[in-house]
C-alpha cells in the first residue's frame, strides 16, 4: 500500500474542513484560535516551534497568497489536461475506460501541482510544466494499479472504490498500467515539444521520470517493501524503512519537482535546491502519513486507521516513538523550507505553503 | 514472440510436443542443427518458390552480403549494450537479477538489428542508434515478461527456459517488466548513452521524436492495444474476422517492428520521406512475420517450432490459412515481401542490403 498516495488522494473529508484548518494556521489574526488548536494535540516544545514557523510564513509571504485557490486551480488544470490526453487516444474501449477509471478518479494532484510550482519558481510557465505534471500523475497511477493487483498488495479497494483489477480484470489492469507508463513518456516527449520546451530539457525530464518509475525509484521501493513484509516483527531498521519510503514515494515527489524545474529552464544550482526541497517534502509526507495512521480516525483517513500497526508494518512512530516522529516532521519541514531561503518570495510562496500543508494535514 | 498454434485437420496424427533446443537457434548452430537447417531450407524453397524467385531477383546485386555474419555481429553488440545497461549486483538485487534474466536470455535480436540497419540505410553511423536498439529489445522483453504471467498467457517456458515469473515470482516479474519499460526511455534519453560524434544541434530533437514514436507504438495505440484485443476473445469459440486478426497482428507485432525501424531512421538523420518509406517497409514485414508464423503452424510440427499446445488467444484460434486458405496465405506473404522490398528501392543498394535480407529472413525462416 502506498500510504502517501492514499492520503494524497483521499476524498474522506470535505475540502472546507482541510482548508479551514489550514487557514486558521496561516492567518495571524487567528493566532489565538490556532494556539488552542495546537495545544490540544502537541507537545509544548512543538507548540513553540510551530508558532515560530507560522510567524515566519506571515512575514515571508504576507496574507495575499491564496494557497487554497492556487491548489484547486492547478489541480483542475491538470485534471483537464489528463482528461484531454486520454480522450485523444484511439484504442480499444475497455483499455480507455480502464485507464480513465484510475487516472481521473480525483485526488488533490499534489505531485503535478508541485511540478508546476517548481517550473514557475525558476521562471518557467505553467504551460511548459503541464506535460511533465500529467506524466507524473500517469506514472503514479500506473504504480498504484500494479501495486493493488493480487500478486502484489492485493487491495480490492482504492479510495473507497473497487481497484482497477477488480473493476476490469487482472489482464486489463496489467495492460492499463503498462499503457499509462508508455503514455507518460510519450506525453513528455510530444507535449513538451508542443509547448515549446527545448529538446534537451525534455530529455532531462525523461531521464528523471525514467529513473523514478523503475530501478531508481518506485519499482525498487516496492521490491524492498515486499521483502520487509516477510521480515520478523521489529527487524526492519530505520535505514531500511527510509529506503522504502525514499524509493517508493519520495523519489516521485522529487522527480515531479525536478522535472518541473528542468523544463522551466532552471540552472543546475536551482534544480538541485528544488531536488533537496522535494526530497524532504516527500519524506515529510510519509512520516505524517504514519503518524496519522496512529492518531487519526478512520473517518478522517478515509480508510481503516491503525491498519499498518495491526499488520505489523514498520512505521516511524513504531521505530522512533510518536514524539520522535513528530520531532522528525518538524525537522523535515524546516529543511525543506531552508532550501527556499534567499529565493524570490512571491515565487517560493506556493512551495512554502505546500510544505506547510503537507505537514499539517489531517489525512 | 508468442507463436500461434492451430490443430490442422490433417495433423491429427501429432501426439508428441517437445520444444526445440533454442540454444541452437539463439547461438551458433551445432553441426547437426546446421544440417537440419539446411534440409529445412531445401524443403522450404520448394514451397516458397515464388517468393524465393522474387527475393532472388531483388537481391541479385548483393549476393556477397553475409546475412548470418551480420546478424551474429549485431546480436553480440546488442547483448553487450544490454549487459552494460542493467549492471549485475546493484540493489535491489532481486529486481536487477530478474531484469537481466529476462533481457539476456538470448534471442535473435531482430528488432535491434532492424533499428541499426535503418539508421545505416539513411546514412547514420550505427553506434548512434545503439541506445535505441537496446531500448526496443527492453520493450520487447517487457512485453514477453508480462505476457507470460498467469493472468495473461500463463506460460511457464520461454525459449526452452522457465519464464521470469516462474523463477522470481509474479510480483518481481510485474515490477521487472515495469522497470524494463522505464529503463528503455531512460536509456534513450540519457546523453551519456550516445557516442560523442552525434550532431549536437540536431540530436536532442531527434531523440525526443524517437521517444515519442517508441512510446506510441508500445502503448494504448500500439502493442498494448493488440494484447487487449487478443485477450478480449479469450474463452469464446467465435472466429475472428480478417480485419480484426490484422488489427491484432499490426498492433501486437508490427507496431514494435515499425518503431524499431522508424526510430533508427530518425536518429540516423533520415528525411521525413525516408522515414515514411521505412515505416511502410516495417509494417509489411511485421505483418509478414505473422502470416509466415501461421503458415509454419500448418506445415510444421509442434516439436519443430518449440512451442506449447493449448493456446487460447484470439490470434491462436484464428489464422490466415484458416481464413484465406494455405495457398492464398502464401500469395499474401509474397505480396507483403514484395511491398517491403519495393520500399527499399530508393535507397543505396549496399546500405539497404541488411534490411533486404532481414525481410527475406522473415519470409523464409523455419521457426
């Protein structure tokens, strides 16, 4: 199970709940309310750290940036682009339906939005990043389809709906995953050319995505994950856990950001800072995911809370303790934001808010 | 390649099926195999006399070309490139081992050879196309690995060896296929994959275009589409109409052969006209491959073809001989070969020799 993906793509709670909570944390005028909210769930030391960083956000970006609107507008743009791409295929109907079923199933599109934000950070346009944004989502979806299959995680449900292989049969699900992987690369190649992105940049993006989809990322993480599931309880080290999460989840977050920065024309230095930011962001997402599995309700998570614990899976709270995991969250958030220091405040705003959103989400 | 199998009424006496030793086919043939191959060739020549006549006329100018040596050399070069592309001993070991097992299991490397030959025929140095040649073989291997899975063809043997999922388990086989597909694009897109003498101005755009072509030929409008339609007829006794049979073969087989040729020509710096001629050549030989497969199925025993009985895909139950009759199928094969050869007419004869011989090879092979 790709836990980060599950949380990213939940529909379990209404949007207003998510963003309301986030707004409270963002607005200085509601500092008092925010304090009360924090104190109910966090250690005093963490309270101080959280308050400090919130003040930083207010100072850095003011209150003019509307992250909620930004996220929903970009997510809509990506959804529409994916819809258009899939509509244009001349292929067997059952295959088209299977691909659309999973790709257009909704979700916050955080990875694609990250690609666009990274592109804009380095001075590129959103249009230049849309092909890689869509490709990232296709690769992600392909990995979920294959991950859910009986010989892998054997999940019958995904976001409350039947998994692709349950809806369409294993053969079609296998082939839909393959087709989405191929389409991702086709789309980067043709779409980037269509958007006027120089060929050498498009190729660098293909290299990033080609690595993350295979031995340098998702596939390697899945292999390690399966190997760890058979391991005796408690024998999975923090290093091994980190390897799994880095490869299975964080690498795709990283590739999304890096691909966006590359097609946007970022210099090597800029691209590397974006890479580090995304690396920390990807890990942060996973730690939050594990913490929520322990502290969240099933209703909030849109799945059964405590499932990972019950399954004996290695998680950060289990290896570090809940307090240690929360401290690690704070550390990762700080490191991610540090990579944005010294850059244009207006351009970094979406990425700062995205990191904050990731850290404070409830599911 | 999933070879079709069909019980011909006249073949009721067949009672034993055993795979040929594919090592002989994949590597240097042993003396006895050479004799057997020669014998089959003699036999085949009588049956395909019309085709041979056409081919003989077309290739008269290049009788000195040593096709066998050409294929042997290309296979060695491609194997070296594939071996380097998926290094042994890297973590995670199980995944790399499975990829290498599937990728380096031998095979004639026909698709890579087509890619390299297409690059050469438009005037490009063959090393320019080697990354693309490796990529098409990775894609081909990926399709076989996934095809062999229990939920698909459910094959336990491939070229006489246990299939990837039998050796490594289904999960690793699924992931190895995904990783090979991703690696094909990664390898083609990497600057370091290419020799230093590529044209620095034009090369990136050529590679982008080639990647677009390869991806399109693999996915929902190509290879995968063929597999989906082939599976759709599983379990029914309905005969597939000719148009649909052709659709399956054009997508499942011809699409990747087409991509092999087209991307070789693109990276070799071919003009649009040259690329389109080569695309037509590739489609003809792609379809030719399947028609000959079906003809061999009727005229050869299962033992000679090294395959398993009891296949259930649409393309196994419906064949050209069944739809057209054996004689008309042979005529169709002759037409396809002639069409393919015709597309090469505008190219330098010496440079076109490999493609000409590849077409002849596909038409006249015995397994």
